[in-house]
């Protein structure tokens, strides 16, 4: 589930200064970004400003954009970063909102084009290792889904991502604590095999994988188990089978995945025919960034 081909093509065109491609990027992502920002900010105007800055941030950081990352993940990372800055400046008391954003240091490197080259090389190395781990974890999630091992995936998300205790997970899922511990043991062994099989991910030791805070942060920021938009659409239509439906409910509602919830909000509002404010915001994002796009050097 790397960057979709459509996105890669669009980004290529945007880098060449193609205005239609840039408009397409804005049209495609504005809805889910504003839904995400609106979940964190009561003031619509503030949320819109941050979405506008997010698109500008994308244009500015395109030279540093790693094509292996999905564009959606990248845009959400920029927006999280903007939101976190915003809370720090304007709502210093809102600790809780900040905690759910959990932005790491990386976005700073993506957003600045003036990073010293030594630091950049180090940042690239870290980013490559991180990406390798993400690929392994995605592979694992994909295997669980194709083999309908949804319960195992729920155990993993509850333990490793949400940080729940074995006892709590057992009670919630109607399992014994021994079964939960056994699952965790097998999953860590599976992750160890996957990372050892990958040249770039080999640096990740079992202790790193078992240290749930690292995995949890990367998992959330990269949306490792986030659902495809088409899957969320079928969920809303009631067109998924029971296993998938309860998994989507778990991931979005119980797990409180703000990214999937934002996509669901956006899909619902598309169903209702959207509204004028969305088109206005798209225009505004385009108008405020287009000058920057045409200033880009020819490649
Ligand atoms: Zn998600």
C-alpha cells in the first residue's frame, strides 16, 4: 500500500509546474483535511487557515518528499504539525489535543529547505529505516486482513497502539489473558522475521519492536492499519461483510483513529452533496499557493 500510482503521477506533474494537477491534488484532499482539522478546532476559520497552510507546506517541501510515502499520510503529517504548532501558540492549555497529535521531529526536516546537508543525510537515514519498518508492519497488517485474522489485528492495535494492558484487552474481547499474551508473543516473533528479512529494516531489534511507544507512534503517524477510502465508502454503504464491518468499527470508533474518522466525515458530507464553503476553501487554497507553484524552477 505505497503511494498510489495516481498520486505519484500528480506529484510528478505538480513538480513540473502543472496547475491542473495542483488543483486536482487540492480537490482530492481538501475534504478529508478540513474534516480532520475540524475535529480538533471549534473555529472553522482557524481550521481553514491550517488546511491552506498545509497545501503550501506540501509545495514547499516537495523536494524532500519521499515518493514511497503515501501522499495522504504526508499531508496528514504536515497538518498534524501545523495543528500542534497552533495549539502551542494559541491554546497552551489544551494538552489533551496535543497528546493525540504526537508529532515527531521529522516534519521539521520536510518543511525546511535550508537544512544543513549533514543533518539532512542523517534525517534521510532515519527516514529510510523508519520507512522500512512501516513497510514490514503494513505487510503484516495485509496478511492479517487477507487471512481474516481480524481478532489478532484488534489485539495488536489495543496492546501496541492504544497501549492497553493484557487484562483489559482480554476483558474487552472475551479472551483469556494467556491467549492475549500468546498472541503478543507470536506477533513479535512475526515482526522480527519480517524486519530481519528486509535489508533496510534489519536495524530494528526485537527490543525496539516490543517498546510499544515507538511502534505506536509510527503506527499512528503512518496510518499503518488505516483503511482505504474505498473500504470506508463501502462500510458506509453497509456493503462490507461482518468481519470487516466490526473491524472498521473497532479501528475508527473504539480506536478513535482521527484520520479514518476524518475520511468518514468527509465521505458522509460528500453524500450530502457537500456545500459551498468547501468549494470556496478549495479556491482559496489554490489561489494562495499558485504563485509559489509557477515560481518553481523548471526541471
Ligand atoms: Zn485509521
